[in-house]
């Protein structure tokens, strides 16, 4: 199992994630990888040798290394599963889309990230010019600009891009087309796929950036004001041809509690769900649906448990972004080697939940089915996880008491995955892309920082 860390493509390291508990409970080899971040991972030039997407090419190189060397560590190169969370989850999805990664892995797991992110066309060096300008380089002459940039240190280049989202590039190499088109046209590697989200992915955002909303709820005027801004961010990065204002009435219709239409707390909760669906759930469901139409097995989940350990999230938030990491890596089961006491003050139910998470993940990696415990050390029966199919759209509600369901937020997913692309002018054959607005850059950077702070504190 090859772990790809998250961090908004701006921070993070493989060292944060230890596989000790996973390997103690299960017969599995864990590989954690690093890749270039920020501008060093995505800076685009006009030269074929440096088109961008270096972070993702690093991941491909790591997978090639695994193929060539993993037998020396007791692993099986014919049973490689890539898994990741947040930017790592998106990375997993992009490797599923990439012809360069074909045959390098056989199963994939995306946690809180799959499918759609802002991208740029090949040859769009506006981001490179912005960094060069901050460093005093001549941005009007390409040759001079590149010579100047090559004379700067890595720290200088990273510092000049301290606020900003690294952009994937439709380079025709790693990423042959816009991700939306690759998904719609089923240009995906045929690998078994387990993917899902947490039910309150943006819980931290309200408390950090909209503290008055966190405390008092949100009135309808605030909701009507902020939704168009969020929609403009989404359309600017993913559906650049569309007019975000056309979506506002439909969002207000979909995300308004009919029983409490003017209740500030209800409006706040619906806004939180709007953000979660727009950026995480909708694209996860889109990928699950497309992949399930291929001759492979797909399993979807929604994590719903509010972790008892102190975190940054407010009281009304359930499973926040990054909360699943505690359970996937067995943190509730870590003990002091001297005293034998638990390292984290979590409940016995949460320790059992962590055992479930690890068993599901390793079962899937080993056998292609989270229910198949052949070779597993799990001591108690697991709730049966139904396979996602185009007709059933089944998923597992992961919690201390898990249960199966179908068609996660059906009406809202139909809105995001069918109505929004149509209103934004997307078609199944038309290539497209453009840069996202800077506003999303600040969101992603905040997400990265909170994720880094909260995941293992």
C-alpha cells in the first residue's frame, strides 16, 4: 500500500504517517512517499522538458520504484494499492486518470478528494510570471525571466509563491485532457476503487474564517452574499466558460431547509453542507459513477463519526476534514511502551472503529473487496459494505455503528454532476480549462494548514 500525503500540494511529508499500527495488525507493506510541493511541484514553463506537474510525475516515479524493488521488502508488485487523503486523494484520482500510471498499481483509495481541481492549459505561464515578478525578474522577455528564475534559490521561489494554489497542467503527458472530460469519457485506468468523504469537510472553515457565523449562525442576507463568491471560485477553476450567477437560484433552492428557512443555525448548517458537496462529495460521486461503469469494483463511503478528541472544529461539526486519518493509521490504538497507557484519550468505540477502518482498507488492498477478510487479523465481523454500481449507488455510512445506504444525497448530486456542468457549458467532447480565482488559493492554503495541525495533534 503506497500512501500519498495531503496538504493542498503546498506542505506535508511522508514522515507524518507511520504504518506501524497497520503493519502490526495486518500482513501488509506500507510505503509512504514524498513529492515536490508548491511551485517546485507545479511551476510551468514553455519548454517540453519542464511543462509542470512535477509533483505528479514524482508520484509516478515512486510507483515505478515500487514495481522494481518492493519484492525486496516482502511486497507483491502485482498487488499495489495507492491511497491518499485530501490532495493525496486527488493525486490518487489523477493517477487513475493518467496513462503514465497504467499498470503501476492495481487498486486505489481516495479519501476526501477525487476528481476535479482547478487546472491550466499547457503554455499558460501566468503563474510563473507572477512568481518571477515578485522576485524582480523581467516578465516581458521569456528567456530573461527563465535565466533570472534559475538564479534564485528554492527558498526564494517557494517564498514568492507562499499564497497561491499550485495548478495542475493539461500537459498531454501525465494529464491528457481536462479531468472532467477524462471522467465523462471513461478515460480511466481500470482498477478497483474505494473512495469517499467526511460529512462535514469544511467544519474548520467557518470557525477560522467566519467566526460570527460559527457562533451565531448565518442569516439569509449573508448566505445570499457569500454563495455567489463561492460559486465563482468553483466555476473559475473547473467550469471557466460558465456564468456562476445562473447557479445561485438553484443553490438557494437546494440548500434551504424548508422546515426552518430563516433559522440562522439551519442556514449555517446548509452552508456547511453546500461547501462540502461542492468541493468534495460531488466529484467523489462523479468518479464513483464513472468508474463503476467499467469492469472493476467500486466501493463508496461517507464517514460520519465526530471524533471525541479535542480538535479545531466547533461543536456542531461531525466528521471534519482529516478526521479519518486517525482511524486509517490506527492512532487510537497507540500505547505508551513503558506504562501501557493509551497515547490518545479516545473511547473504546473509537478504537474499535479504527480496527474496522484498517480491516476494510487492507481487505480491499489485499483482495479487492473490503468485506473479504482472507488473510486479515480482524477479530469481529464487519458491517457488510455493498458494492457501488451504476444502478444501486450503494455506500457505507462509516461510524462506530456502520450501516449501508444508497444514493448519497441523490438530488444534490444530480444538481452538481448533471445540472451544473450543463449550465456551465461543458460537453463530453470539448477540451477546456482556465485558471481559478485567487480566492480558492487562500481556502486551499487554510485547508492545508488546518489539516496539518489537526490530523495528528
